[in-house]
C-alpha cells in the first residue's frame, strides 16, 4: 500500500467521522466545529487530487467565512436546547421512515457495479506549470455560468436571512418611539398644580 493511499484513507476516515459528529453531537457549537474539521479533511482530499485551488477555496471561503457566520448565528440566537429536545421522540418514527429508504438507496448504489474501479481511471498527473485556476474558471464561466449565478443568489439570501435572525428586538434597548413622541398632547405630559402660598 502506497503512502498516497494511506493518506487518502486517513483523510477519508477523518471526513466521515467529522460528518457523523455533526449529526450526533447535542451542542450546536460542537456540531459547527465538527463541520469545520470535515471541511479541512475534505480540503486534504482535494489536495491529493491535485486540485489545490479548490482546497484553498474550501478552507478560505467555507471555514473562514461561512462557518464563522454559522458560529455567530448559533451563538447569537441563544437556542433553548431543552425546548428543542422535548419533541424528539414524537418525530422519531417520521425520521426513521424518511431515513430508512435513503439508507437502502445509498446501499444499493454503493454495492452496484456503478462504482467499479475499472470504470474510473486514476487521477491524471499534470505537469508542474499546469494552471488549475484557469481550467476551473474556463469551465465555470462557460458551461456552468447559470448554476454559478443561482448559487450566488442563494448564498446572498442565506446571508440576509442570518442577519435578519440576529437583529431581533431586545428588552434592554431603550430607543425612543418617534411616533409616540409626535402624537403626545400637552395635557397628557404636563400637569399644572395650583398650590397656595404659605
């Protein structure tokens, strides 16, 4: 077994373990940290395929930007975990009914001859001056320009939704209500008291 195969299995196992932790851990912050570990190990798999640009983008964009945004949202929403866990058993049967067919289909596809090794050749080794960024940009802005633009719009909507969720009103804010100030009448704000001289 070559060193490259050992590194591949190491990164693949780490990716699967981190993805499993994202699902099973109870603390949402720990789940987000497990997802960051999953992204790092996936970037290692990209490096093995000589896709250095994709690996760097995965780390910079997803770990450096998207996951930081997730962490802010998770920590600022102040989610009541006890309230969420109350209805877990109520939806367990529905969750199993949805998950069971998915596991059967994944198992059927994985055990079929679709993924036979002779079908897929090994990754082609490129020369040292090969430009991955140019090849990706050419494919992205010619064949896949519409999916690229749609993904950008979806990400924009997600960012706006995250900001809207964090900007909720707080009881500690003491901002003046302008409409209430403008509708005030003199008789309601000032009380004149006639006091006799002493």
